[in-house]
C-alpha cells in the first residue's frame, strides 16, 4: 500500500481501484476492502510523502527534534527555564526546512505556492506521534496544522493557571470546544468533498472507457460497412453481366 501513495494524486483513484481489484481477484478480500477505503492524498500530503520516501534519515531527524521540543516545552511550562526551548525550537525549524525544501522540489514549479502548508504539516507531524508515524511511512492523506497554544506557537496548549492569565478557565474551555467543533465540521466537509471528487473521477474513468469502446466499435462498423459495400458492388456487377448474357 505504501507504494500507492507514490502515485501522483490525479492517478491515485485509478491506481487504488486497480490494486483493490487485483487483490480481490487473488482472494484477498480483506486487503482489497482496506485498499478501497484509502483516501486520495492532498497535493501537500503527496509532496510531503515524496520527501519522506526520498530522505528517511531527515524524517527521523525531524521527529527526534519534535521529541526534544516536547520535552523543552514541558520544562518551560513548569517554569524550569526557556533556554532549552529556544535551542529545541531552532533545531526543529532547521529539520523542517530541510524536508520542506524536498517537498517543494517534488511539486516542481507549483511547489512554492504550497510551502507554508508543507511546513505546517511537517511541524504538526513532528509533535503528533500518529502523524509522525504516517510521515515515516510516507502515507499522509491530508494537510495538517500544529495545535494552537503556548503563545500560539509550537503546537502546545497553555495549561490552565500557567503564564497565560488573560482568559478564565471557562473561556479557555469554551474556545477549545469551539475549535474542536469547527475542526470536526471542517473534517466532515472535507470528507464529503473528497467522496464527491472520487465519485466524479470514477465516472470520468467509466465514461472514458465507454467512449474508447464506442470508438473501437465505430471503427469496426465502418470497416464492416466498407467491406459489405464492396461485396455489394461486386455482386451487382455479376448480376448485370448475368442479365446481359
């Protein structure tokens, strides 16, 4: 399945369905069903996956930098100092930049327009272990954003009673619930859009196949018509000669 995510996004649905068909024909129904459920990666996710496959050592460096940053954040939140946080933040930025450059290059001329989202996805993966594993496997499906908090940077939520005292715990909890609600709604909208896109792509493939088959049938019909017309002419000539005799 990992190789499937190396297919360009515009050919993903076709390749996925073909693989599912092959697995089903081989009697691997469970694997076929699992493949059929795979979602087409976004352009950004595809580029990040490409970078991850090309440079696994750089992925490990990024994930290690993310672990260091998490430890430094916990230390800073416990008021044990911020020197380590600065060092870890800079190290994560450097590791992110290296992989982002590869992902941008994978997209060619259009890569620069996606750089900010590529960086955000890599930053999120460096702090989220599940996303980090998908990055390591090269199987990310969509863009990601680091969770807000900790001064709106570095993917950490400020703990209630911590340095941020501008909002009450109730207000903070309410804002968090609102973000969760918005995120869920955005996810549902994205899922609906992706399903509609997949269905449209499938219809397009079916129509192209039917059009190709119709074209072949038309050519065969034209050939048959020409052959029958020639046979008719030959038969007419014979009939004319026979009537004269």
